[in-house]
C-alpha cells in the first residue's frame, strides 16, 4: 500500500483554529505541489483530510489526483490512533493533516515509535510511505518539502 502524508498548506494566522483558511501563498504552493505530484504520476484511490478548513482546502486542490474522492476524517485532527490505522485501506491513499500529528503518524508507521528527532514537516510537504499501514510496517519512499516540489511543478 502507498500512503502519502501531506501537511496542510500555509494558512491565515488567528485564534480560531478550525476556521483558518489558506492564504494566497498557501493556495499557490499547494497548486504547485499538486502539479508536481501529477507529473510524478501519483494518483490516489481517495484523499482523507482533517475537518479543519485549511486541511479541507488543501485536499480540494489535490482532489484531481483521486478523481475527486475526498473524505472528511476527524481522526486526522488529533494524535494518531488505532482507529486511524484501521481507516488506511486500499492500494493508494493520501492523508491531509496537521503538525505535530503528521510527524507522529509518519514516525509511527515507519519506526513504530511516536517520534523522529530532527524530522521537519513543513507546510504542504509530502511523505510517501510504502508497506503495511501498521506501526513499523512502512518504509519512507520519499519525502519532499513543498519548496522542492514547487520547483518540479
């Protein structure tokens, strides 16, 4: 199975966490990331995303990579859980979420532990994992910061 873990793009600053929208910079960057993923022939059976607005909007810009199969996944707005691992089904899926949870999820899937020291997961960055979606059951195929993907668009 392939699992792409994507942090939401740059969002507005503000006190209300659930309703912060992407900034114009964030929209531009996720569009570049989406083009780069398309050029790399990455496609997903479905894209799961947090219900927070910035994750919803990020997923919407990636939707064409899954034939518009977007699903709200409240579990992506909280620390990774066994329920989230059970939701990882199919051959290829993308997950759009938030720090620190995307780092924790990546660490759990690759190492079986909840931390990876020195692993920076910037906005709109992408990690592609392959293997069985259980703690320690996947390997990191590639990790790309959004700035690199933007150059490849």
